[in-house]
C-alpha cells in the first residue's frame, strides 16, 4: 500500500485507495480514514500461504496495518524497504498471522504456479 500512497502523493490526488483480492480495503486519502475493510477468507488465504511456504514461492501478504512475505526479499523489495523505512515480516508458518486480517496476497515469483494452485483448489480468490 505504501507504493500506491507514494504515487497518489506525488500527483497530489484526492481520491480513495482500493485494494481487493478476495478481501477489500478502502481508504479515504484526504483524511487517511479507513472507510471499509473486509478480510479475505482466512482458510483460503492460509492454504495459499502454506502452498507458497512449501514450494518456496515468494508471496507478499498485506493487512491494513501489516506487510509480510514468504521468501519475498529481492533487490527491488530491498530498495522499496529502504526508501519507505519498512520492515518485511518473513512468514515461516501461518500461525504467525493469527489475529491479522489478510486483505491481499501478491505473488512475486512464479505467478502461473500459484495461480494454477488457486484454480485447482477452487479457492474463490481473484488472481491476476
């Protein structure tokens, strides 16, 4: 979400930020207020995360106040982390996510492999 906020800030846009991947987050950027939040189906999200952990597939995990990843660090992520002074929480087990509503999952590795898994399991998540 920080990258999207940067683009909006650079262009002085007064709009809403919408994130959707089975969950949804809408933020009014003029006030910074969270207008609406719906988490992804937890079991579907956890199944995707467990698959990525087992397959060592990079995956970023987003909540409204959370950013984590499965083996998700590379030079682009390193630059992003440094620029925004962020910390990526590395996930080795879904129990690390207890109590965190997951809004978005982003595959940053073999997206075809992850997408095929989602389709095969009929997890009901948007994947693009």
